[in-house]
C-alpha cells in the first residue's frame, strides 16, 4: 500500500492539475497490485476534481479532512467522525482572540459544506482557496449560528499567521477543550501562513491509514507514505517506508533527516513519480516513463 498527500506532494506548487508523469505512475502502481490511497487535508469535493482525471479505479480510497472521513472515489463511506455540536460551538468564541479566520466543514453537498463568518477576510489570506470553493461557502455571522440545526461538523479549520496559530494550538492544548479535539498544523513559513485543523479526538491521517491497512490485512512494514507537511507526520510515523518531499515544511524535513527517512525530489520535479518508479523497478515492473 502507498498513501500519498496531495498539496505540496502530488501536486505541483503552481499547478491545478496533477502532472502526466505522476498520473501515469499512479496507474502503473495500482496495476502492479499496490493499493493506492490518497490522504489529504482537503475534503472530498475539493480533492476529487484533481484525482478523477488520473484514471484510478472507483474503489480507490480517499482519506480526507485529515482523517475525519474515509470514502472510496465512488463515494462509498468507510469511516466518518464528527465534532460534537457543543464542542464546535464553544470553539467559535475561544478562537476569535487569536486573529485567524475559522471555517467549519460539514459532510454535505452544495452550499453550506463550508461555513465561515467572512469570506472577504479569509480571501485576504488564501484567495485561491476561497475562489475555488465559493460554490460551497456559506457565510454565517456569528459563526455559532452554524450549529442551530444540530448537525455536527467533521472538521474545523483556523487560518492565520504562523505565530497566531501556534499560540492558538498551545492554548487549546491546555484548555478544557483539549480532551474533546485533535489538532494538526499545516505550515507555509515563506508566506507566514498556517492552517490549524481541529478534528474529533483520535483523528489523523495516520490513524485512518492504520484502520484501513488493518481491514486489508496489510502490515505497516508493507506501507509507504509520502508527504510534505506536519499534518502528514502521524501517517509517516505509522508507515514502514516514510518518504518526505524535499520541499517539505522545514521542521518536518528536519525530523525526516534525523529519523533517516527517505527524502524525495521536490513536488515540482515529480518527486512522487520518481520514488514510485523506483518501487516499480525494484518489483521488476516496467514503467512507461517517456511515453
């Protein structure tokens, strides 16, 4: 089994489509009998348009929202975990003092899948994300009203500067909310941008990957995981063959070097394809690179 992150890993930095080389190798790996799993912080509706054109099988597994939801490409639900409504409601006033913009993700289709107070405020931080997700965004002010229907979200996301989000995570870790949530950071130091994901307890890419592998009878020693940011850390620690991209967040890259993990070429040089081509070669499977 191979579990692969999307942003900063499978996707080029300035790209909106997966490269031909990465597409081809993913299909070849799957054809060689290796299960391909996509593990991303994105929700499925935001990830699917990138992956569907690759041509992977409908039963290919998506681990989305950093492990809160696991489904096949065809939409079959394998796992889903939600934040209790009262916990989500309490998070709204608790997070405001830290200066970020909070978004909640609901496991539904259409407008209201993403709920936030001000799209304009978030647009100033991550304009491409807001523009790409406008059809699913609903503005609710105050944000606490998003839970009036009683429907629980699968994920909260707070977007702000790196110092703001580190302070927010540190505060949450010592608050009475700590036992009711799981947090994961995704860092972009060059942009002074950080996304703090707030999930149901026990949710991470690594835990979701472990449940899936166990259901398949696959040992961790038979799993490769490829990622580039801190929200990939549990997945990388779980896998017997962790691979970190050269373009990874500096702290993750440092961990990889200290741990002796494999370092892949950067995402903009099709590092995923280069690593997987070497796997195919070791299995004596001829790759179609160059076609």
